[in-house]
C-alpha cells in the first residue's frame, strides 16, 4: 500500500471510528436536519467545514499553531451543543439567506476546531521528513468518511420521514435533542478548568 492509500485509509477509519463518536455526532447534527432536496445547502455546509478543518489540520501538523489538546477536546462537544441548539429553531424550508450564511460561517469555524482535534492524532503518525502527501491523503480520507456519514444520515432521514411518515420537525427534534444531550455530557466531562 502506498503512502496516499495508507493515509487516506487512516483518515476514513479515523472519522468513521465509533470510538471518536464526537466527530460523527457533529456531522449528524450538522446535516441530519436537512432533507435530500436541500443537497446544495448540505454541500456548502460540508465544504465550509472541510475548508476549516483542512486549514487547521495543516497549520497544526506543520507546526504553525499549537493549541492545548484538552482545550480542543472540550470545544469539540461545545460545537455540537451550539449546532444542536441552532437546529432546534430550524423549520423546514424557512431558513433565511442571512441565517444560512451564519450557518456556513459557523461550519467553517467549527471545522477549524475539529481540524485541531484531527491534528493531534495525525501528528502522532507522521514523520517530520514527509508531510505534504500524508497530510493531503489523510484529509481526503476524512472527507470520504464524512461523505459516507452524510449519505448514511440522509438515507436514514429519508426513510424515517418518507417511509415512516415522521414529520421533518419531529425528526429534527430527535436528532438535535440527542446531539444536545450527548454533547452537553461530553462538555461537562471534558471541561478543562
């Protein structure tokens, strides 16, 4: 297995690993309240998140920025809390362009935080002599893993709302409420002060 395949596989496994369920939970709360016909909004959200975590992952791995792992591990569930609370106010088809822009900016910012979380894992694997290809391929693996999670949650949402006849608002409350509850517990457990 070459370097690209190896680090791409590691990226997919890292994001999809249930031991690191906080990243999965964030993606679920970020995208789980949308329906398939809102795919453009989802694509922009995921792209904003990707840009954010790509920047912070590169900055941290290359040694430009160092942030306490304990602080990052605390802020990751905080991003889920904020996303979940914001989702509770989402009504299907009623998000204004301004609110949608705010969501994109938050996704970008939250991506920065999550990227620092990924960087601690990646730094432990990398040799200082070769950084660019492993960094790129790990990031691509993370994105492929995110696409798997987004596709899965959208499939489940479609089955629940269309086949199961659950109202979109009720589905939103379940996803956001579960994300809020779990992330509040994680925030308290990881409180660094």
